[in-house]
C-alpha cells in the first residue's frame, strides 16, 4: 500500500509540475484504483480477521 501511495504522489507531482507524459495520467488513474482496492481489502481483513486498526 505504501509503494502504491508513493507512486501516486510522484505521479501527482509530475502532473502538477507539467512534467508528466500522456500515459502517466492513465497510470495515475490505475494506481488510484489499486490503492482503493488495497485499502478496501485491508479494511475488510482488519475488521473480520486480524482485528487491526484501519489503514489511513
């Protein structure tokens, strides 16, 4: 999850600085979906199986 979050931050920074290639916009969307999916899976496990705190 942390790796995906780091990739998202790097892509967002490149976009904000105007340094992003066109394919990086699509990559950002993919990484954001992946982060949402990972968070949902973690939250489900945290509640149902592992009794872990929510990931933020």
